[in-house]
C-alpha cells in the first residue's frame, strides 16, 4: 500500500479525520490484551505496540522538530535535505 492507494482529500476533511483518529484507535484496541498487542502479523512486521512507538518517535523526532523550526522563524531550514 502506498499514497496512490488513497484518494486525495481537502485539508478540512483531513483535519477532521485526524481529530477522530484517537477515538477510533481507542475503540479498536479496547478489548485487546497484552498478547494481542504484541502479536506480529509476520516476521517482518511490527506489532501494535511497536507501530504506536514508531508513530510516537516520528512525531517527536521528525514532525515536531520541523514544526518548531517553521514556527520559530529561526532562519534555519525547516526541511533539511538528507545527504
């Protein structure tokens, strides 16, 4: 699955979907036990806990840093190129 598999949405709809996501995830995981949260679908995939930690790390170490740079107006590049 990649970006081509998803239809484009306008910003207001995207923001609404993001706002609804915590409740959707919470409801989906409400009955899951520790074993289910640690179950890997296959040897190369993350379990649900690893997926959640991966997303947390992306927010903290990636997107949050870039947003702070953009909003801070420090003059540094908000999106540095990787070399």
